[in-house]
């Protein structure tokens, strides 16, 4: 997933997780170090308060399957 695709998904998921609105300052996406049958991406999320959340995103779509 691209950063543009991840932004709304992360904002919704983090708002639900923290049970409060979450403001994202920026995110950095890179290919994951490890993988299974599907692509993994490492995502560093900077919140508006300056804190960072290191996350891993696994894409489960057919197009994300590794050969």
C-alpha cells in the first residue's frame, strides 16, 4: 500500500484503538524485513504530539501474494 492509501486506514484504526481522535503528522513506509506468503511493510507513524508508533502492515489482497 502507498502512504496515501494507508493514511485514512491508519487514522481510523488508531482512533478506534485509542478511543479518541488521532492526528497523524506523517508516516514512513518501507518494505518489510520479513515476509510470509504476502507482502509486509514496516510503517513508522508520527503522531501530532511527536510520539512515534512502529507498525507492521500485511497486505492480504491477491496482488500482494509473493511468488
